[in-house]
């Protein structure tokens, strides 16, 4: 069964306990991790991996970049220090997998979707929080957003074919693109590219014929 998850990220201040409890009741998901700004609810029994000293978590499956073996279930002390200091750099350079990493960064909340895009991630704005989820149905069930068909988004999706885009065919619902970093603040949520295949393309070879 595919992992289903929903993360509530406060747009400022402490996340309301009543809101988290209500979302859990509406969606049937279990709260596995909490902080003052974040709540992680999933359909799995296992708890997400923790980043730093309560700064955030990683949802999904994470593997070491080199070597084989099962998914990581815990970090050693050195890895914890590295992730706490520079989560984006560490995750993109030392690990791979299908995951969503989300953590607090001062007054902001950051969310990184893995470059492979194996784990789906969409999000919507609520009055008090931004919710990230594995599918739009969870955002609706949670009461975060009331959606309708965005015909402009539908037309764009059909036009670009399989190219990924932030805009969806549902009003109020956006996709967090693979390899992008989302930033949540009091104004809402924005995203920026953190990984691109062009970063890993060497200069073209010069061939003499």
C-alpha cells in the first residue's frame, strides 16, 4: 500500500493542537511527529526519520548514496550533525530515495522533495497553516481547501503533456516539484529549484572528424 501522509506547517507562531487533532480525525492518519511549528501525520506504523534535535523529519524511504542495503532507519551522530547544519546539501549530496524532508529554519519552514519525484507531494494554503500531502484528496478531507476545477490549469497540463509544473487542475492546490525546496512563511508558500539534471552534465566533448 502506498504511503499516504499530510504535514501541517504553521505560517507563523505555534501550530494549534485542536487543528492537528481535527485533521487526524478527518483523514484517519496518525500523528507520528510533532513540534511547535510542524505536525506529521501518516498511514504508516513507523515514525519518520528525525532531522537534528527536533528540527524536522524525513517522510518516505532514504538510502545512502553509495552502497546497497535497506532504507535508513536512524542516523549516526555525525550524520545528525551534518543534516542539522545543512539539510539541503547533505540530502542531495549524500543520500537518495523517495522522500519529503521538512524542517524549521528560524522563523521559516522548509520542505525538500527528492529529485526522483518518487514520493508525490502537493500543497494548499490554509488560514493558519500550509498543508503538504501525498494526494489532493487528503487536503480536501482535512478541510484545508475547498477545490473546484481550474480549467486554465487543465488546459496547461494538456498542453505541456508530461512536463512537470507547479499549477494543477484544481484551484488552491499546487505541486511541489521534484528537487524543489518550498519555503513557508506568514505570506504562504513559495518554491525554488535546488536540484537540476543540468548540474550533473559535463561540458560537451569536442570531437574531431
